[in-house]
C-alpha cells in the first residue's frame, strides 16, 4: 500500500469516527420524516429516469445471457439495486410516489439497497478493470467487497447497516475509482466514459448528501437524472470495450493465421530443400567428372564454372528462403544491413524492372528476431512494388537507407493520398483490391510491440518514405 492510498483510507476512517462520535443520531432516519411533493415536471423526469435505468438493466441482462460476460450481469444487478434505492427514497419521502407504491415504509430495505449498490458496483469494476491489468488494485477492490458482505450480514442481523450507514456508498466507489484512474497506464475511450459517468454521479451524490446549495433528491430528482445518465454512459462503455476486445481478438487471429501461413511455407520449403539437395550434389559431382575429361578446353571449363556458380546460387537461394520462413521466435543480435540484403535477395525475382538499392551510411546491430524484422521490410517493399506497377511509373525505384539506428524505405510511386496517410496502419484498411489490410498493421505491431521501436510514414514530393526507428 503506497502513501497516497494510506492517506485516502485514513481520511475515510477519520470520517467514520467523526460521523459516529458527533453525528450518530443524524444518520438514523425515521419513517415519519416529512413528505415532499413533486410537481408534474419533476414527477415525469423521475419516471423517465427510472425508465432509462430499467431499459439499461434489460439491455445488460440480454447481453449477459447472449455472451455470458459477468461484467454485464454485475452492472445489471448494480442498477437493480439503484432502482430499489430510488424507489425506497420515493416511497419514504416523495408524493405522489408514497401513495402510488403503497409499500410499507421500512428503512431496512433502504440500507440493504445501498450496500448492494456498493457490492455489485465493486464486482463490476473488478471485472471491467481486469482488462486493463492495473497492479495493486484488486486487493483494494476485494477489501471493499468483503466489507460490503460484512455490512450486509450485519444489516440482516441487526436491521440496519453499519459501514454504509455512516460512510455513504459513493465514498467507497470514489476510493476505488480514483485509485483506478491514478494507477492505470492504458486509458482508452471506454475507461474515460466510465470515469465521466461515475464522477458525475458521485458529484451529484456528494452535493445531495451534504445538501450543498439546498439541493436534495427530495426537492428535485437530481439523483434520478444522474443515475440515468450514468447508466447510459456505462452501458456504452461496456459495449464499446467489448467491441474493442472483439476487434483485438480478430486481429490476433489474423496474426496467428499469418504466422501459420509462414510456418507452413517454411515447412514446404524445407521439404523442397531436402529434395533438391541430392540432385544438386549429383550435378556438382557430374560437372567435376566432366571437367576431368575436358582436356583443358577453355570454353568447356568456363561453361562448367558458370554452371557450378548457378548450382551454388540455387542452393543458397533455397537456404535463404528456408531461413526467411523459419517460424522460430529466437531473439539474437543481428546485422541490420545483412537482414536487408537477404530480404532483397528473396524479393528480387518479383520486382521485374524495378530498381532496388541499399545505401548503408551507418550500419548497426540490433537484438530481436531477425525473421520478424525481415518480414516488415518485405511487407513494405511488396506494397511499394504493387503501387509502382499499378501506377505504371517510369524508371520505378525503391531505396533502402540505413543510418543511426534508422531504416528508411523510399519509393517514387507518387506518394500516398492525404486522406489515406493517417489510416494506412489501421487494421483491415487497404487501398488495394483483394487485400486483407493487415500487412502494415502487423508490421507496425512487430516494430512497436516486439522491438520497442517506431514505424512511421511520410510523403515528400512524389515519394513515400517508411521510417523504422530502433532504440540503440
């Protein structure tokens, strides 16, 4: 437990002590409290707010039964507790609800509802925030859950709450939410929706609890409105987060499929290499035998020499392909220039009349998986080749430059259109027909996640330049 959390818990304990010692009787309401009257507008707003919350409950329960995700269930249960809390307040203090409901006025249900709001809110927060992998938060959430269960048992035995009686429910939620905001390093749009929704509700709850500026739920349905807005924002946040998770899973599946394809190609090339090795060796021995019978014929010897060079080239090419498609995740220090050279050798036969050059101004070594780096280079070169061919560029060129822990791949295909340049690294986006649109996304993922580098793109004149920056 760090110092900031210790201070927060100390303040809650101090508040509990002050509430018990100096304001003990003020926390025990009576069923004979005065009844406040809502006018038509206030009554309609309260009913509509309850309707919004009820709709949100149905929505989240439907999602739970459809996808069996516990965060939908816990949030639906928290909202049911919220409706129970609002209904009890209306029945106890507000006309015409006090006559419409006709429930027996009992503060016991009010206390139970407050505890359940805390309990199910904590369970929901725990499920939702588990996706963000926030360290040191789960223990705090579990502590609040255990305290809520204790308070619930205490209420069932003694007919009134203990902790939530003197420390209102919104303080416990505020404690956990503020810690989540402080400790989380990976905040996204759903996370901010959660923060906005709950902080707005907590602010209204705080104002009403201490009756700042005379604002009370008994005089106007401020709390109803806050709960309705919170239910919409949080329902949206949960659904949006689920969509992001689903998208991430699809991308992971695409990447796994890509890796599977590479592994399959590697296995196939290994088989081909094995089958080729014996015939190539046989031809090499055959040329040696022919050489002995040439009797010094210069033309024949030159032909045999060229034939042997072709055999070595074939052997080296198949070996390069086998190494390139090796699915191993082994990390080691490798020569960047050599990795680029090997990639150029692999892709050269497909470049047709495209001139490709490598300019090594300052070579360097880098510790990572060399095959993955070569896959990135190959992907960018293939994209450049496709655009150069499609646009029928005269004197097409691709230039790779290495200097100062930076690799630049430049082509003269005319540049990427402005409306596309901010989207090219997005998954499933492509300007080419019959493309899955994940090549550059995978390239960026490899460089930035696996190698802690950065892959960016810029357009200068008629050139598109992809820049890979690797940390020294």
